[in-house]
């Protein structure tokens, strides 16, 4: 099946490249032998990556509980206060657990920094971060992902869970929005 074409979007990482990357990432995570693992998928953008990573982890005999958190990052996107708010919280305790935060993009880092600090404050034993896309040029706070799908320049990317104006999340590949700048 060929990749669905979208006007104004240039394919960057194909579905096949993404799948291969996730297979090796899952093996890497499994080597760390997480215990009592809680995977926290950051909505909305992390839903596709989270689903694929969870299944790849199960093929490596890693068992987990899966929860979801929804965080607003408008402050970060507008480059103002950088304030992050919880829109929907996870529904389970994290105390003494290994937590894997799963998100689509690590850009300014404010969202994942907030999420990591939140889990540590709640008593997590270890918090690791898996990000599908790392855009180090956008960083505004000191944070790094433990597992990165792809590192890319400061493009505005869509597909594979990521949106521009609520569109394109369903695309099986990651593409760059070309015609309206970076969309931010
Ligand atoms: P942060 O700037 O690292 O806090 O990232 C905030 C959120 O903005 C990410 O989790 C994404 O959901 C979203 N985001 C950042 N860059 C992009 C992008 O290029 N495309 C789509 N969403 C993005
Ligand atoms: Mg996100």
C-alpha cells in the first residue's frame, strides 16, 4: 500500500522506517528490565506511538499497565509562560514503579519535564522518556529523552499521531508541513 499523499506535506519518515525504529527501541527498553512498569502515554499526540511501542514491548516480554495523561502545552507553543496544565490525569498510583513516559515530540521540553517531575513527586522509582521525534533546537529547559525515534531539525511535523490544526494525526508516516511555515 503506498503512502497517502497530502497536499503541502513532504514525507520525512516512512511507516516502514518508523516500524523498524520502534522494534529496536523496544529491545533497548526491554534490556533495562523495567519492573512493575507503568507506561504513561501523553495525549493526544502520543497515541499512535504509544500503541505501537506497547505492542513491540510485549513481543520482548515486557508487561505493563498503560495509562494516559493529557497536558496542555499552549504556553509552550506560544512561547509565553511555558505553563503546563493537567487536562486529564492518570488513574493509578506511581509510587515505587518504573514509569515510561511516551510522547510524540520533544520540542521545548516543557511538557515532558513537567510530566517527569510530576511522576517523581508522586514517588516513581524511575522515570524514563520515549519520544518519537526529538527537536533539540527547540529546547527551553534541560531535558533529554532516554529513547528517541528520530532527531530532526526545527520542522513542524505531522502524522503518526501528530497534528497541525487538528489534522493529519491518522497518517501512517511522519511528514513536514511545507506550505505554511512551521505552523507555530
Ligand atoms: P514541548 O514544546 O516539548 O513541550 O512539546 C509540546 C507538544 O507540542 C508536543 O508534545 C507535541 O504534542 C506538540 N508539538 C511540538 N512540536 C510539534 C510538531 O512539530 N508537530 C506537532 N506537534 C508538535
Ligand atoms: Mg504531545
